[in-house]
C-alpha cells in the first residue's frame, strides 16, 4: 500500500470512529447500524465499517482503545507525582483526573463520557470491554495504591466501592458532557470530594431479613 493510500485509510478509520462514537452516544450502541455509521462518516461504501473494523464489537473496542491510551498516559503521570503517597485524596485523584483531563482535551462538544456510560449500564457491552478497561496497567496500580490507604475495609467492600466509584465518575461526567460548558476542573474537584467520601463511608452489616 502506498503512503497516500495508507494515509487515506487512516483518515477513513478516524472518520468512522468519530461518527460511531457520536451516534452511539446520542442513540445507543444497539440502535445504530454499520450502514448508518458509514453514511455519517461520509463513506459511499456502506460496508466501510466492516472493511476497516470487522464487527460492531470490534468497532466498540477500537473506540475504547483510542481513549484508553491517552487516559493511561495521564494516570501514569499522576502516579509518578504521588509515588509513595498514603493520602487518600491523592489516590482518588488518580482515578478521577485521568478521565476528566482527557475529556477536557477533547473540546466541546465531546461524546466519549456518554458512550462510556452506556458501556457501564449495558451488561453485554461492559463484558465486551472488561479486559481492555479492567486490565489497564496504570488503573490496576492506581486502584491497588488506593486500597493500601484503606486497610480497615474488607476486600469485598473495597471492590464494591471501586464499582460504585467508577459508575459515579462516568455517569457524572456523562451528565456534564451534555452541557455546552462542562467546566471539567470543577467537575473533577466535586468528584474527588464525593469519591473520597464514598470510600470513607462506614460499613454497616445488616441483620438477617432486615430491609436496608
């Protein structure tokens, strides 16, 4: 393939990714066909998505990967900054800031937070990208360092609150993303406050048959 053709293929892939991310965010992953994505990307060949990405599942994973790489770089920088810290707020920042700083870098409008919120809410989509997201090296490191700040919490509770925190971060960012002025630094500060409080909340063991 000549350099020109390679560049053209790369541009087409980017246009497809941009169109798919926007359409998925606005209408839902399962409501949009590959044909609609190809047309929105300005491709005369309606089979362009299949040609460049394969299945819709492969396309969803490609969208996740193109955002996870810059997010990983931000988190690596934060982990280096807070290396050795046992301050919970700084460890929570390593979860929140990579997402909000990346969203801020996308400009306005952006679509990724709303797309990511669907991945959390839909079990099939969550399972589809579980390896790409959950196995990210810096995310594992950030989560482990945060857990070290909370030795009093049972492991089950820590993992449960990890899930709560991730859901809160993504859905709150999706809500802010709909605004023409998302104000990401303020959103990040609010999220860090809330997530820190979530991890510090007391653990209540309900009595058998007690409604909580």
